[in-house]
C-alpha cells in the first residue's frame, strides 16, 4: 500500500519542478521529499525520474504517475468532504437552486418548526452540478427547471414560475395588457446577475435587448427606485413583494405571453432524504398552488 504523503510529494514536485519547491509547498525539509520520492519509485518498481547533474525531471512514466496521483488525492479529498457533509446534514438542511424564485419563497416561510435548521445557498448553481452536489451531500434539496429521475435521485413537481415585466408610463408598451418576447427586443432592462437559468431564457428569446446586470441587491434596488428602466418579475417575486407590502407605484406589471416565459419547477433530492425534505417541499408547493390560483 502506498501512503498518501508519497503521492503528495510527487504532485508537489511536478507542480513546482524542484525538490526545494516541493519542500516549501509542503512545509517539510528537502531531504524528506528526496527520500519520499525515492521510496515511491522503489515501491512502484518503475523509473519515475530522470536524474542528471544538478537536475531532476520526470520521465514519461513519472508524468503519467503524477496525473494519476493527483486524481487519487482529489478523489480522497472529495470522499472526505462527502463523509463530512453527510455527517453534518443531520443537523442542517442545505438548500440550493438553479433559479432564485423557490429559494426566496422558502426563505419567506418562517413558521415551519424545522426552519432553524434551514441553510439556503444565496447564489444559484449550474444545472449540471445538481447530481454531484446531491450525491456528495453538499445539499439535501435543490430546485430547478428540470426533472431528474435516477437510481438515487428523484424529483417532485412543485409548481410553475411565470415571467412578466414591470414598466413605467414612459415605456411605449405601457398600455398593453400583455407582451411577447419579441416586443421586448431593443429595450434596456436592469436586473440581478443572480437569476440562474432565467438568464439563458431571456438571452435566447430577447437577443436584441440590453441587460444591465447588478451584483449588489442594494444597488439594484436603488437603481430601480430612481430610474425608469423596465424590470423583470415573476409570479413568485411579485407575490413576495405583496407579502412584504412593497409597492412600485410607478411601474405596471405586464405578463409575457410566450410559452417559454412559463417554466415548471422541480424539487430534487436523494431518495434517502425523502422524509427530511418533504415537509419543506409540501409547504412550498402549497404556496405555489395559491399563487397559481
């Protein structure tokens, strides 16, 4: 069996190019690294290094071994994190999403007895990361626009989110009862940079619009308050505004009458976490049902 520290010596040497660099990176002495590399070479019974006067370099076999060793160390690190995440998941329910709406809605539900165990990731994640993040126990519940059904993961439909715009009387679309995506081309919108999958939808269906993304919620709120820029809303964010008694009196809400402006929402989780996540899924589904009605 080859100890991890020997693989770490090899990876550090390959990354720094010298014994001295590896020793400094690992906070050990140069003789320690040198002995470790010789021991690794002996254990593998192959030639890993080309030894020249005043120079030590990796052979082709050494380069291959370095790549393999780095992969092993990363897998072991992932293993450690997965175990730690699994151990801590019994204390906290970690929630993420590829869109912000369900997270904002869940955050507003304050009367659930388990709410003190809820940890919500404020930044949206990428759809392709859902499965690994669940399998590695980084999160117990992830909301998305897409259903996932695998051996370990299942999805539950929770409702729909519908996109709309809010505009002032200075906008030529103000008197319309509804609009299409095509109507929005050529307009400038101010919006958060944390809208997840919605960003791809608006870019695809409104290719000729200008989007002014804001990373700071406070700056976005100030810009919305003191400008006439059109903004995007959904049935979820509009509902939350009404719950908070927030009123944007100078803007009118207009639905977007396109099929792509309405998306299905799913709660994704490990089947083994079913009983833990279902109270939250049921609660958010009930709220979405009321919004839909």
